[in-house]
């Protein structure tokens, strides 16, 4: 849930487990209905188009026994249903509002993005408590521990599946210095200075 280079990021993601997926499907009452992943079709992120990623997700869902029919739409028509929590299954991107792990706490139950997914705080009270602990932690050690606990719980039981963190390439030449990546706006322009 928390990307690399942020405090609390886990060392590894989720591995496919078809046996566990089959058991979860049986428990859920899924009876073969077609799910409809919705996503913006005209807004690549970091050079990554949504459609090929969605096709890969569709194939993985099929392997797990879930029928999926992709539903791409332009960003302008897709954003409002997503923000208003009207999409049962969607693929979106999330960049931090500021360079801190707390930018990913809105995915918790009862929080902004969690609520978009219909995930109320009382649906996962243990994870809701982890969000509060992460929000309240003050020392770096407390924050790292709280963020890791949150990330672990979200990876184990949350309704969100982080798929990719697009790579970033920056290039410059010897006429400038301080060309640095920034997690919010990619290139930290005010830091750039003429060389020499």
C-alpha cells in the first residue's frame, strides 16, 4: 500500500495464490457473475497506459475463476463515478499529495478512498485502529512501526491491490546542477541551478 522510498513500505508485494483465491471466492458467494473493471482510457501515468495493465488483470482474474469485462472510458467521464464511490471495481492511480507515508492512509476503512470503495470503518475496526495509530505516531520509530503495521494489514485484508509504481527517468547535462526527482511533481524545478 505504501510505495518504495516511503517510511513503512514493505519489502515485497503479494504473490499469486490461486488456492487461497478459490477459497475466498467460495466464501464470498461469487457465482460466476461478470465483473466490470472500470478505468480511464486516455490518461497514462508515468508513460504507462491503463489498457494493457487492465488486460493483464483480466487474465489473472480469469485464472482465479472470475469473469471480467473491461470497461474503459475517458478520464472526464470516469472520474466522477470513481470519486463518488459509484464504481464497484475500478483501476486508478494515486500519487502522494505530499512526500509522506500519511498520503496513503486515506485508503483505510472509513477514510476518503476507503469510503469510495464502500469500506466503512466498522467493516475492519482493527485496520481502522492502525490508521489512527499511524496518524498519531510522533517519533520516527513509532511512525515507521505504525506505517508497516498498516501496510501489512492492508496487504493481507484490504480491498485495494497496488499494481505498479512507474519508473522515472531524469536527464540533464553539465550546464545545470541539482536536478532532483520529487515524488509530487517529478522534477524539483526551484532547486535547479546553472553549473559553475
